[in-house]
C-alpha cells in the first residue's frame, strides 16, 4: 500500500438543516471561502465514480472496520470533463492520505471500460497501482456518488471544513460523464454531512466554534461510498 505524506486528520458529522444554517453562517465570518465555489452560494457539484474489486474488498474493509484500507475513484466537478482526477484515498488508523493525478477523458473512459492497458508503463505510481489492482483483483467501477459541496478553508494546519448536501447515488449506471444520469437520495431524511480535515491539530477557535453548534456524539464513521451502495443486493 503506497501512501503519500502528510497524513491528515478527518472527522465527519451528520448535521440537520438547522445546524447547518447556524454553523455555516458562523464559519463564513471567520474562515475563507473555497475559491472553487460559485460567488453567490459558495457551492460546486462533485461527481465521483468509485471502483471496487471483484469481491467488494473496499466495501468489506469499511464495514468490518479494517484499520488500513484504500478507495479508488474518478472525480469530476460541475459535470464537466475539463478537470478529471484519478484518486486513491488511504485510511491508516485514524488518519487519511490522498493521492491524486489529473488525467484526460480518454484515459478516464479507458479505466471505466476496465482496460488497464499501458498503465504499467506510466511514471505515475497511482496509475501503476491501478494497473495492479485492475489486473490482479479485477478492480472495476461500481457506483456513482453525487453531491453539492460548500467548503471553507483556513491556512493554519491546512484546515478544510466542508458541508456536503443533496447526496445522491447513481442508479444502474456508472456513466461518469452522463449529465442525465438517474440518481436517487440514499439517506431518507434531510441530514447533511460535515467533514473537518486538518494536519496536526485543529486551531482552538475553530474547535470551539464547531463545539458550539455540533455535539461530539454526532461524530460518525460516515462513508458516502458505502451509503450510496445501499440499494445493491450485497451480503456481508
């Protein structure tokens, strides 16, 4: 398992719409808006296509609480193919690391077709790992994950606070670039997902602000990937 440093902390919370409105307004006054968000609402759309092995190893590792695990995905923004990322998110204990490389649409479509031809000859360690996983473990596309992200940044400790809204799962299709892809909400209520990422320590004023609006008990081992596969007939 290849890991890129530095490792980061990541905590996730389910929050209600009421908590979101209070907290996002407070955060907007003290943190910086993500420059990728639209000027009016500070939002952008994320669509990810997740891959898993022939025996759903990534899903099993998450469900069983395996300490060290990987998830591979393709990611686009605002349903555009102008920026396509191939990513591997690695979990090591309570810490995370992410490797990412920008790829052309032709390569993305090759990966979506489960064709690893030529990846072993690239200089990218991430793409070489994709070749190994696709060849030995039959890594293949399994589910589309859609949501709207609102993000705030703080330079000290590279803090990133995100609100992921309107989570939806692709239905019977892994066509990443299809703007008409049918999707359904996998969560049966109006909860949102708040994620807080940082390097070594969360600055005290941000920690205190979050604690004002969100209870520690709301911290949860949330996986949008697993949530969006709930409609499949999987047995574990």
